[in-house]
């Protein structure tokens, strides 16, 4: 038998579409009931269940145990109820048939029934309060872990489609917690396992009662057998059919999962502020609507069909199924009225419990795979994290960051899915405190290099030393504390100016003094002062991605009431954000990707002055600066210039050296004068 080394391998194997070579189910796609899938589910369950249960129940161990026991007890109550009621009916029947009324027996039975009812309701309320506490903390735990994972995953890790899929299915698993008990998403969470246990107890107690009643006469044994066949057969048939039909009407068959994914995509596209201009300019509206309509219809068709087919028939069949054995029982003389009522109650209870049990357990297979995804996702190690045992603390140099892309081991990087490398054979050296300007044509690899230096992207080959240590040995989180940056497509948030700037150094998000200082450094004071509420003015980030507009702890805010800014004003805000952090003593490197592209000439000069000021102290240079620019007048102020061409540094040196070289930089410089 093929063994799977990890939960991830078993999970991946379960996604293979049977009979196809290399095709995978879409995330959330339903796995069919096959021997192979059952084996995979067993493998996953063995590995993942203890881990997930430990995580889920760990917060309230004692309460979880109490909940388990109470639920087992609850499973026996329906049978007890039937038994108690049967005794009362028998007593009344005896009173009617004999004309003798036992004054002691009936009140005793009634008070017992009353105590049973009280006990049942006490148990119910005890279960409900314990359940709420245990379930809520379990939900919080898994949602927290998922959120933590989501925030940890870096761009290189997320560029792997398998990682995205496992995180997607893990997310479905987490959402099943939020819907637990309500059957949302057609999934089953470990919380429902308690319910299964309770239902099993209920079924066992009903079966026990029916068996005890049948034991009294041989004819009853036959009735028992008949009851079992009549009650169980339709459920088992429907359960097997549900799994054997590829186009089952259960949620998350492959077709439906694809439709759900499309629906979400189209919905996001329609609501995305980032794409609005393109949608309007290219007339994409009707196409998006058509795709959304088709996906929605696909999702609506399945449940409608199943509801139509199943509304009246089950009630009829249930009555028939429970009545046939009862009629037979009535024909055999020795049954009392109470035992017959007891029998009927038990059969009906058995039918309902079995139905619920089968509905719940038929989701089990799918749920095990989603649980496997969750468990595997929790083990994902971000690609930028140093290998185990390789991490070293950040090594600080007193005068800024020393950067060296080794000449013998040139940096190379190709974006996932691209044929051509974005960077190839890049080598250069920057001493601590030096300022480097990167120039070159569009698409020459400048921003890619900047993202590698800021440890947003990794490289495929080569070696990059930071302060004489391989950059891959630094924990990215720690490394980022020593870097401040402004990206080419910086984020704009639907939030106040203060929040937009303050996130540059989150520890000072609520420190107006520090924020004012950063705004002043970026030369943006006049912009902020002109706003109706100064730093408190909410900005309209139309044109940025709506999936990331809200700041932590803020209520959603209708962007139409927010204040708009011009491109240059937004760039000032983004610069203020970078300067929030750039001013910190621990920051050794500033990476600025076209920080002045939308600024007027005065503002550009002022920004360059500020950057120079930030990178120096009265004792000398304290911060290394790398900035990308298309303006050669700005570039010549740097200590070194890297001229990039086709993903490589074609020329490297001071402005004068490159001019003397009379190469591509000199030509570009002459053309720009
Ligand atoms: N996410 C991506 N996926 C695939 N290819 C990419 C991606 N981003 C950039 N590229 C490609 O990598 C190459 C270098 O891009 P990069 O953004 O580094 O250029 P650049 O020099 O900064 O350009 P510009 O001056 O226009 O900003 C280009 O050919 C580009 O098409």
C-alpha cells in the first residue's frame, strides 16, 4: 500500500480527479467515496485529529470532558422519556380495563415523569452553557490560527498554487466552525463529533428498547427484523447514491465549487475599487454580470431540484414504515398499549436519529480532508524564514547597512510562471551609509531588485550579503525592523491621514506628535493643514484595492464621504509613512522606489534633501539609501549609480565614472538634458 509521508501528501493525493492524469479538484471539491479516499481519510485522521482536537479542546479541557459526558447522557434521554410515558399509559389502561385505580402507583409514575422532565431541561441548559463556552473558544482558536497563518505567509510562499489551495481549504474548515451545528457550507467540524456521539447513544438506546420489546415473543423478533430493514434500507441506499453520483446535489461537488469560485471572483471584481477605471474604460460591466449570472444559476439549480423531489414522499414513507410493524404487533395479542406506544416512539426516534446521524456522518469524509488541509496549513513554513538552525540575529553596523551581491555568485530571479528571468547576473557592493541610485528603462528589473533588498522577494540563485551575513539567515520580521521603504504602487487606505501615515511605525499609530514630525519631514504639512480636519481627515482611497482598505480597529466608512487627494498629494502621504520609520535609530536601510515620480520639481528637491538628512548625522553617514528614479538629475546626487538593462546591472559607478564610460547611462543622461 502506498504510504503518505505527511498530512499534506495525503491531502494532495485526495485532490486527484479519478481517471484523469494530473487533474486536481478545485479547492473545496467533494471527494467521492472510494476505497482509496477512505484510506487517505484514515491516514489524515490518524495524523491530524489528535493535533486539531488538542488545539480545539485544549483551552477548556475539563469543560470539554464534561460536555462530552453530558452529551452522551442526553442521547439516552429520548428512550427514557418513551419508557416513562409507556408506564403511565399502561397504568391508565389497567385502570380502565379493571375499573381499579391504584392511588399510589399513578402519582408516583407522574412525579417520576415530572422529575425526568426537570432533569432533562437542567441537563439541556447545562449543555447549552458549557457548549457555548467551549465552542466559542474553539472557534476563536482556529480562526486565530488561520488569521495568524494568513499574516505570516510571504509572497514567495503564496506564489505556490498548492499553498494557496491548502490555505483555501483550511479556510473552509475554519468557516465550518463558524457554521457548526447550522450545517453551513455542508461541512462538519470536530464540534459536531460530539453530536454524532450523542446521536449514536440515542440510536443504541432505541435499538436496545426495540430488542427488549421484541424478545417477549418470537413474532416480535420477526417484527424487529422487518423494522430494521424498513427503517435502515432507504437511508443506506440514499447515502450510497449520494456518494456514487458524480453530479450529486450536495454542496461542493467540483462543478459547484468552480461556480462558487467564479461567483466570488466576479463579485470581487465588481466591487473592486482598484479595477473600477479599467471596468469602465473597457466596458467590462456586462461581461462580469453575465459570468456572475451563470455562476449564480449553477449554484441555485442544485438545491431547487433536490427540494422539489423530496418534499412530500419522505413523510409518507416514514408513516408507512413505522405503521407496518405496529399493525403486525397489534395483531399479535400480547402487547400492552403502553409497550406499543413505547415501541412506536422508539421506532420513530430511531428513524429521526438515524436520519440526522447519516446526514452528519456523510459529511465526515469531506470534513476529514478539510481538517487535513487545516493541519497541513498550520505546518507551512514561510519560504523567507531561515531554515531551522540557520537563523542568526541581525548584525548591526554602526554606520548603516553594508550590502554585497557577490560577484562570483550573481543574483538571479525569475517570477513564478515567467519564462524570462527578471534579474540575471546582478552583482554590486554598497558600503555602510552609501547612497545608490538605480536607473534604467521600464521593465529592466529595478523594482524587483528593490523587493529583494527589502526581503519581500527571494532570489533563485546567487548570494546577497547584508552586513557580511547571508540575508537568508535573518528572520524577515527582524530584518524589516531595520528597513524603511516606499513601494512603487504604495497602498492607500480609506482611513484618516493620521492612520495612513502612522502605520509606517505601528507602535506610534496613536502618537500625533510623531505623525506630525513625519508629515513635516515629507514636506506634506501644507497639504494636511489644508484638509478640513487636518490629520483626522478621512481620505478616499478610490483606485486602491477595496479588499484591504480598513485599518485595524476602525469601523467601515463610506468612501464617498472621504476626502480625495491628487496623485502627488498621495505620494507625500506615502513618503510621510516611510519617514515615520526612517527616522528610527534602528533603521539602517531606506529603499525608495520612485518616491518622487508624481512630485513637482520643488518637492522633489526637498525630498532628496530630507533623504540625505535622514541618512546622515553630524558624525557622518548612518543609513544606507537605495532609490529608484527615472530622473537623472536626482540620480547624480547619489554616491553610486546602477544602470540596469534587461535584468542586469550593465553599468555601476559614480555619475562621473559613468559619464566618462560613455555608455548607455551617458547616452541616457545626454538625452535627458
Ligand atoms: N509579478 C510579476 N510577475 C511576473 N513578471 C513580473 C512581475 N513583476 C514584474 N515582472 C517582470 O519582471 C521584469 C522586471 O520588472 P520590474 O518591475 O522589476 O521593472 P522596473 O525596472 O522596475 O520597471 P519600471 O521602470 O517600469 O517600474 C519585467 O519584465 C516585468 O514584466
